[in-house]
C-alpha cells in the first residue's frame, strides 16, 4: 500500500473518531437508526472463496469483476484493480465514507481513455456472505474527455452481513456515462452505499439506483455539476415489504452555469416496510440558467407501510428554472374497476397496476439483462403483489 493510501486511511480514522456512528439526531439521518449495526462485533472474512451467483452477467457483459466479502475473486484483465481511493468522496463529513476508507478493501479502478467508446457494459458484482461479516468495497471510475462507458454495480448475498460501499465517478469534458447501481442484498443484511459523481464541462451522466434488498439499506448519491453545460439524470426505485427500511438520499450541486438535472424516484412499500426519500438540489450563485426538476412518487400497499418524503431546493440566484414535487398514495379505484370490468380478477388487476407503477423506471433502462434482473428481484420480493410476466416485454 502506498504512503498516500496510508495517509488517507489515517485521516479517515481521525474523521470517524470525531464523527462517530450517525444517529437520528443528525438531520441527514433523522429517519434512519443504525443502532442495530453498532451492536454487532463485525469482522472481515479472511478466508474468501470464489462462489457462484445467478446475478453474474458473464458472457453478456463486456467485462465482469466479482468480489466476495470485499475481496476480488475473479475479473477481466482489461482494467487494473486498485485500492487507491480518489479524492471526491467526502471523508471529513460523511462517517460511513470515513469508515469505508479506514477499512478499504478491493474494488475496481476503471480508467477510460479520452475519445474511447466502450462497447457493451462493464459489470461489478459484489457478493456478501456469512453472518457477522462486513465488507468495504471501494470503486473509482475515471472517464476521459469525450469517452463513453456503461457501468453496472450489483450487490447480492446470503446471511446477516454488512456491506459499506463507496463508488467515485469522474466524467471529463464531454464524457457520457450510464451508471446502474442494483442493491438486492439478503433480507437479513445491512447495506450502506455512497456514490460520488463529479462532472466537467458538457459531461452527461445517467445514474440509476435500484434498492430492493436488505433489512436496512441506505443509498446516497452526491452529484457535483462542476463544468458548464453538464447534465445529470437520476432515476431511483425502492421497493420493500415485511419490516424493511429503505433510505434514499440524493444531493445535486449545480456549481456552474447552463447545467441541467432531472430526477425521478419512485417507492413501492408493502406490509410494515418504511421508505425514505431525502433529495436536495443546490443552485450556487454562479450557476445561472440552471434547469432542474425533482420528483418523488410513492405507492403504499398497506395501512402500516410508511414513507417519509423530503424534496428540497436551495437556490442562490434568480436566473433558474427549478421545480420539485412529491406524491404519496394508494392504488386508485378507477383503473382497478376498469380492469375488473374486463374480466381480470381483483388480485391480478391490483398486481398489474403495481407493476405498471414500478416499470416506468425499469423500462427506461437500456440493458436487457439488467431489466430482467430487476424484474426477477421484484417478483421474488413481493410474489403476491408483482406477478411474473406472461410472454413478451411490456
């Protein structure tokens, strides 16, 4: 390990000692309590073994890397892997990023040269395993000027483990990045994921977050539009049942003029599940001609399901076009009655409407294996709510 990496780990250790585990007394964590994680004496897996997973996309992805409990067990040689972190993740103010940096394990370091267009997609598969095991993957993706790439991160596993992941994405001038993050962890597991996206002039990034698994999951996306004319599209879908707690936080920072951000997050919650959407958009004084739209829509399937929605705009100049909105509702009776009148049973009609609500996000995804993976995970999560498709693609 280099002296630079050691110094960063030491700074992270000092930061975590100062910050400590976040509690609901901290505004950014007011809806989520990490006390269950603190009661476990977590340990790393020192005997990591390769394992098979049906989440593998080998043969469909252009390149695939597989990590088990934070250690790389297989991967293509096209790009080097490294434990060297970048400089975009917030170690000083984000306790879980500091914790990740202290214990940083394997991850992918992907560098796309200027003007290169990567055919297909690159797949990073992280598999959690065992009880009482924690892992701290760290990924860095640097995309050069006018280059293009699609990155898919998938998180799965079995047991009661804890994944604390950090991914940094840097998009150079005119770069195009399509990023997917799919969290389908064990329903006994805990998951915290932080994504930091830094965009230069005229960069175009689409980042999609799917949160389905884990007993408790926290997914954060931080975007810095640091170059004039940069744009970001954030899509999110979180679906929970039982007693799952799914927390989603986004921060989009408009730093330079003529930037655009479009954000749509949707939640589907059943039984006693709780969902959180906390979205913040910041428009700096020099970010004239900003265009920003933020929307959160939620569907509650039971009287005991809960969602906390907190969209926020923080605008520091007048020359902008910004709006935000939030809706929370149950299945509408009119379309349900329409389907029933066509001879469709009540349960099936209800399920079709739920699936239609979720598919607005899923169907916008360009990669068919990813769409199929998400559909399959949704069906497994709520088998009585989301029916399997019967022929064809809706």
